[in-house]
């Protein structure tokens, strides 16, 4: 028969074993599998090192209780990535919590997509493209590098720059997005972004970042802004206050993935350039699951290398969706072409 300890006896036992009175140290969470996927059922148990009597055991993740059925929990969480599984229970009259760090991955592997070129248009080879977006039929573009960072309106058919403003020479411009006739722009490592009037590109205000590390890409769903920062996180920004209100983490069925760069939002999905790769991710904007990968291999070979070309940094970057044409526009840093493409599932 297991001997039951009173709360006083338990605490005396802890103190006798080195002065640690934290009862959670006597318990740990054990999971059936090391690799965990969304909506998967997995066996769970609470290892009780001293056989103490506990009651009222429940499991939680992201504040959501995970009911136990036949010794298993179902990982039906809305978001993926790094998580904490928490076991809460009573030991005598004391409430105890035990945590286990884990990674919750996507339920299935990303599907593979390719592309079909519909049209090719001229592009300014001096534009170190960081952001690209259509708004009311106009193409807006932001460019990077200190001393060369701009925000511009472009006639996409001719490549003509219709209006341009320059950033301070100390700033390295990054991604943009447009919402409610405002243009939002990031800078890379200055920890600062800007808001402009989309009509005349007059600056309205500046803002600073919160927990996000750097400024990379921006897009929006009409209600909130999404921001990438070079990590696995895509942050949510309030469009009025520009405060970070949460994030998702980008994951496949095998790992957590970073390097989402320029962003575009279309119908619940975020299309994200993979930094320095000839590919683009299709990310579920709610869960963070990478549902598809678009292989843009071969596109760069159609670009003429100009005076500004840099073999290391003149990479694919820039994606904009044209809602009326239902096509995507993609280019790269210092590329001489802007490509209009259809994205196709690979057979």
C-alpha cells in the first residue's frame, strides 16, 4: 500500500532533500511520441517520482484544456510551433503545475507548386526590392540599402517611377503594406517603421517595434498587419497603434522554419519569400502551417545582370497579388524584369 503524506510531511521531505520546497520537482509529463503534430492523439502520463496521492489532474496548452480519453490527449490547437504543455493537479490542498516544452508541427507535408509566366515587364535595376504591393491598380515598391532606400509608385507596365521619396541615409528600407489608404513601411535594424498617406506619400507618423527582432516583410488581411522579422515568428500588429498583439510560428510537418521575408496576404494565406532562396512559402495565416512551397527555379536565369548586380544579394524578393487580374507579380533585388505569373500545383 502506498504511504500517503500530509502536506506538512511532504514539505518536510523536500526540505530534508536540500531545501527545495517546490513540489512540481517530484513530477514530470511523459508523452508517447517525441514528434507531435496538429490534431494528433498522443498518450500522456504524469510521472509521480514518490508515488504521492494527487487529484483533479488536467492538461492545458495555450490556455486551452486538453481532455484525456483513454490516456490520450488530442492536440487540436489552432496555432503551431513552440508550446508548453501544462499539467495542473492538487497535492493535498495545494495546487501544483508541471510544464513540458514541446514543438507542435503541421499535420501534413507542404505541397509543391511551380509557376507559369504570363507577362514580363521592365523593372528598375537600381531598385533593391524589399516590398511590393498593388493598391487601387497602382504598384507600390520599397527598396533597401543605406543611402538608396525609397518608397515609390510605379507604372508596372513600363517600369516608370511615377513618385518617389527617399529615406534618411541611416535607414535600410524593408517591407511595405497598404491598408485604409495608409502605406506602412519597415526598416531593417533601426527598430523603426513609418506610416505614409498612400495618395501623396507624405509621412504621417513613425513607430517602434516591440518584441520582434528586426523589420523584414509586411502584409495585411484588412483587419491586422502581419510582420516578419527573420525568425520563425510572424507578428500581428494593430494598424492604429502598431503594437504587437500576438504571433504565429511558421512550421512544416518536420520542423520549425524561419527566414520568411517579403509577405503577401491572399485569401487566408501568406505568401512569403524565403530569404536568399528561389522559392516562396504558402503559410496558413491562422495556424502558421507551411502548406505549400513554390519553386521559382529558373526565373533568375531570365534576368540580365546590370551594373548594380551582386551575385550574393541580387536574389528573388518581392511578391504582389493583383486582385483584378488574379495573378501574382514577382521580381528580385536589382532585377531588370518584373514577372506576372500564375502559380500552379505541380503534378
